C-alpha cells in the first residue's frame, strides 16, 4: 500500500509541478480574444449545451445491461476458479440472451434513416 | 529488496511506474511519428538530435509547450479547467498499479489484480468526459459524447475477452496468470486476443477509431481548449492508457516475463513484448481511414461482440476438455 500511495502522490506532484513551472515561467500577454471560448476563429455564440443525438441512446441501454452481465460472469468465473458446470450454464444462458437481444435490435439501432 | 529499495517501491518509481510511464510517452510519440513518416515516404522528426534520428524531438516539444503561455479561458471554472487534465492523467496510470512486470515487480499486489486493472481502465472515460465538461466548448462537448458512445462500442467485447482468459487461467492474480501460461494465451485463445486488441485500439482512440478527437470534424474534441502544459497532460494521457493496455495484454496473452524467472531479464522480456503490441497500434495511424461513430458502434455490437462471445465459448470448451 505504501508503494501505491507513493506512486500516486509522486505522479500527481510531478504533474502539478510541471503545470506550475509552466505557469510561472512562460511569458504572459493576456488578451480578451485569447480567453474567449474557441469557436474555430469566429466570435463565440449561443449555448455550449446541445441536444443529445437520441438515436444512439439504445446503445447506452444495451451496454448498461450487457456490461453488468459480463461483470457478474467475471466475478463468477474468478470465484469458481474458472471451471464449474454452474459457470458454463451461466455463460451459455447469459451470452445467448445478450446475443439474441442484440441480433433483434441491431438493425434498428444502426438505421441511419432514423437520425433526423 | 533491490538496490536498497523494497521491490514494490522500485516498481512504483521505475518500472512499470513513473519512469516507465514517462519513458513510454517519449518513445511512443517519437516512434509513431517516425513510423508514420516512413510509411508516407517522409523523414519524420530529424533535426533535434540528428544522430539519434530525432529521438529528442518529443522532449523539445515538451520544453516548447512548458514555455507557452498557459491560457485559462474566462468562461470556465478555472480550478476545474486546470485540475481535470491532472486527474485524467493519474486515472490513466492507475491500471498500471495492478500489473506485475517481473517476479516480485508490481506496485500493488492483489489476488484479483488484473480484474482491478480492467475495472480501473473502464472508469477512465468518466474523467475524460469531466474534463471536456469543464472546458465548456461545443467541440469538447461533441468529443465527450463521441467518447461515451465509443466506450459503449468496446466495453462489453473487452470484458468478454478478459473473461475468456480468466476462465482459462482460473485466476486474476498477475503472478498466477503468468505461471499458468505454459502455452501463451494468444495461442490458447487467439479469438480473445483479437477481440482484446481491437478493443484496445478503440479504447485508445487509435485509427480507425480516432473519432472523439477527429481533427477535420471537431478540432481536437475533448482537448480543444487546452494549450501549454495542460495540453501535454490531457493529450499525453491517452498514451498512458495505451501503456497500461499493452502491459495488460503482454501479461494476459504473451506470457508476461516468461521464459525468464529473473527480475531484470523478466522486466526486459515484458518491455520487448510491450513494444511488440505497441508498434501495430502506432502504425494504424498511417494505414486506416476513420470510421464514423455509427459505424464504430455497429462494429462493436456485431462482429467484435460475436468474436468476443466466440472467445468465451472457446475458453469454456478448452476448460471443459481439460486442455487448459
């Protein structure tokens, strides 16, 4: 644990020192334009927030469910030492459910005509 | 105790710790520029340290950026703007903590170490999205959304490819994983390696998955507002993630430090295997065009997922047959 804390503390301190040294040593010539939001050479306009592209939300639902299944399978595999009839049954069942669900909805998720 | 230091402290300071991370940053950036230049019939970095083939160019770039004016845009929360690249860089380095690179050479040994490395790896996008949010820019916002969606494309295949190897080895202890590879993992389950490697390319936004920071579309995506040292930290952090990923790949699939049982030779073997996994990732920049985000998502949830499921099935079959 000492080495872990030493690693994290030293790394953070070194990075912070790099930023501080740059901040202190680099020449400064502040201007209003420099401190603006970058808008590809144009004056900033409007809000930063935009509408989320909703056609992809299906993938987020999918990963939320399937990642939990994969995580539980990893826990099961490690606790059972990588070999037990129960693990194999859980693997087959879980992956079949995920595969069936993905196969059923992938066409809908990938349909770019639904973008607008 | 090695050279008067406990081995875990040595790991924290030298390899795979701080010196390893900084060394990888310099070598990987130089090698990428040289390799891509060679493919494109250019010289690449040359004039800084000409006898060394321009090897010191990344150091020269670092010095130049340190002496560039650090601008903190007035529309941002300046503390968060300056702090989040640091947090991102440190977060990218955390998986390294759990990966052993030679007998006795690990920063923090845990019997579930490699599983912890994967879990901490998957938490990194949260920090990147936080950084992009702190920048408060249209391009960083789009880049952050793209990063989230790209994560949705590779997370499950990555977890399944690692699961396939845990089934074969029956453990996530880094020492035990290396000991159990009488035959390297890549040979036992090449499908898992392929799924892992493609997921690694996605995770480190290598071409053809360089979607969140696609220059012609979103300037630099999540890194757009940064300059000076904060740019070094935010942009360099991605190479740290690559470092952690290839180290994990070397231990999971290439037998770690085997065939050596010695600390120094073992560490050198891991360095060589890490380089072997890194070079193709660097070369991707010169070879592939970029996918659209919808194409990457579709790839992740079709061919890549099928490959990862097949890898798990192969591991289960090998285990049931008593081969592994």
